[in-house]
C-alpha cells in the first residue's frame, strides 16, 4: 500500500542529485552528500549528513528541514541518514570534490 504514494513521475537521477546538492546547504552546516540507493520499496535518494566532531549527539539538520526537503521530493522518496564524522570521506570519496580532503585536514 505504501508503494502507491511513491509511484508517479520523477526527475532523472542527475536532476535530483543536483537539486539536493543545491538545497542541502540550507538545512545543514555539516559535510554531506547524496546517493541513489534501493531497498524493498525500490530506488530512493539518500541525503547523507555527518555529525559534528565537537557535538556528535547534536542533530546535524536545522529545525524545519522536512519542509525544505520533504519525504517525497521531485517525485523521489527521500531518506536522511546521519553518519559519524569522517564517514563520507571514507565511504563516499568518489562522490566528493577533491577540496574535501583539504577540509578534513584543516579540521584535525
């Protein structure tokens, strides 16, 4: 039954990725990336955001983030993951620009 909500037209993978990369700086101050993934309900887009190194228990998303990026965004099901500091540079290195390495060096 829930799959009915997610059916319908959606933008391309490139379009959703570009749009989320444009919008995510408005809802987090942490390192982030987006990735196309899938589960039992099919493909979805994941917003992956790192916790702060200085405040690991603080929510990295700003208040009201679901209004800016709702669970269904441009036709895609959106999941938001929170991961430990440094996770993105290790597991999603191919999705990041080279400048990210320099940012992590400065933070240490």
